[in-house]
């Protein structure tokens, strides 16, 4: 039954992305290339709404099957819905950055409250609860996750590939750690993202748009916090799975901040953007990220999920990623 459910979600997302592409073409909702773009042709945008609808409409099914607690349903519905709505409006009529940020914080607070605050963290075999400080950090973490995902959605297929591979890997982590009842939620996200990815894989026929990228970033952040509630060391495993996006976006932002640049100003200085120009195509970079996720980050995340030290796993996973980002001049070349 679970496989049939996931197949239905995939097919629904596939169809909705096609319909959204038709809508974008009819309404002239297009991403027009400029000197900061990584593409050369006007392309419909807003296809990520198919992921939002696919996941949101399927969540009650998980609740009815008792694979999703009521508070988690409201956390995902409320926080994700607000971010998607703001992104959808921004795709059609650009909003000021300050109003987007207010909505992002509101969504993050909603999500953290419904999850029950900040979970315990496992550090060198001991459990640490940071109380209200941890809850505040969790809110900032979610806001950063949704924004970095938006920053990283700059070449064909990259955001979809990240969601599919991390979602499937997250389901595997639950299976390995004995939490089979938690597998379906990240698998659901992967299925909905795969339906969109069919249309977005290089060369993309539709872009995700802010509605989809912000939603994915927030939902993946919420899933990582939910995993910590299931078992504290799983939070580190999820951070490992998300390593490519976290390292590239954080290093790029840090370097730009150090130079006094406006962080919300469009640019092409992320490592993945530099790499796509270096290779002359988006496909090699998108495929490389999938391979890194599956054959480098996933084994380390599995080791952590099975009892390995989380901070050691983060170090093992991130050091080579930092090296790659530095190699491609993240935050410098533009």
C-alpha cells in the first residue's frame, strides 16, 4: 500500500507540474535571463507548487494511517503553507525582502511550537537540552534552511535532486535505526519532488520558483528537527545529508558578508554556479551533487544513525565539501 501511495503522489506531482507549466506560459510567468542568470532562455517558473500541493494533500493520509502525529501535521501544513503562499505571491509580484523575512520567521516559529520546541541533542554520548535558547536557535536554523534552499536553486535540477536524494536517504536512516513508522514522510517528499524533477531535470522545461524552493528548505529543516525528536543523533545524520547545500550557501554568504555585499542581491558566486560555468553545462554539476549525496554523505549519515558520533560525522562529511567550495571560489567569483 505504501508503494502505491508514493506512486500516486509522484504521478500527481508530475501532472500538476505539467499543468503549472501550461499556466505559466499562458500567464507569461517567465524567468527572464539577465547577466546574473545561469540560463539563457525565458523559462516558465512556479513549478515547485506541484511539490507543495502533492505533499500537503498527501499528509492527511499519513495522519490517518497513524504514521504522522497531529502536531507534526499542523507544523508541516501551517509553516509550509505560509512559506509557499509568500513564495507564490513573490513569483507573481515581487515582495520586499523585509516582508518575506517576517513571514519566514512566522512560519519557523509556528513549526517549532507545533513540534514541541527544540529537541535534545546528542553530543559525545550525552543528551543536551538547550531549552528556550535551543528553540530560538531552531527558529533561526529553519529560516536559514528555507533561504539557503532558495539561494541554491540556481541551475537545472539541483533543488529537485537534493530533495529526492535527501528524502530517500532520510527514509533509509529511519529503516536502519528501527523506526519504520517514520519512513513514509521523507519518502513522500522525495516522491512529490521526483514528479517535479521530471520537468526540471537539465535542460529544464520549468523552474521551481520561490514557492517551491522555500517550501522544500523549510520542510527539510522541519524533518531534521522531527528526526531529532525520534532519536537525537538522527539530527546530525540529517545535517550530513544536507551538507552540499549547507556548506555552499553558508560559505558563500559568509564571504559576501565579509566584503559588505548585500546578501539578497542577485549573484552567481555559489560554488555550484561557478562549476556549471566551468563545465559549460548544468547536467554534470547536478549529477555530481546526486552522487556526492548518495556515495559520500549517505554512508557517513548511516554510520552516525547506527551509533557513530554526530560531530565527528559532520567533520568527516563537511571538510571535503568545504574544500570543493573553496576550489570553485564560492562567494568570490561572479
